[in-house]
C-alpha cells in the first residue's frame, strides 16, 4: 500500500466536521469529508482529482474538480453532507 498524506484540514465547522484535500499520489488530490465517525470520498466530476475550498456549519463543501481525465481545467462544485435523523 502506498503512503498517503494530507495537505491538512482545510476547514472545521461548529459541528466538528472536517473537509480536507488528500494527496493520493501521482500528482493527484482527492476531496474528503469527516463527520466525526466516517470518512467520505467526495469523488470527482469525471476527472482525475478534486480539492476542497471551504466547509460551512450546514455541512456544505465547495471546491473544484477536473471535468475529464484529459483536462487539467477545474470546475466548481458544492457537496452537502446527508443529514442523519435519529
């Protein structure tokens, strides 16, 4: 298994949720979310990587992602954590 490192937490909200960008190797990064129990991979918009810019107290993350594997152009996204009802 290859060594993975993070670029550090990008944002921590009032609920203790964390959004960060992880270095996954081969000059690629991947946006991640931690809700206090589970890590989530936010995926991409079809390209090789993604990154996080900000996280708010509602659990919404903004960032960017490559649109296709052949392109280095990035496109903005907004991702929202699913609410869990007790």
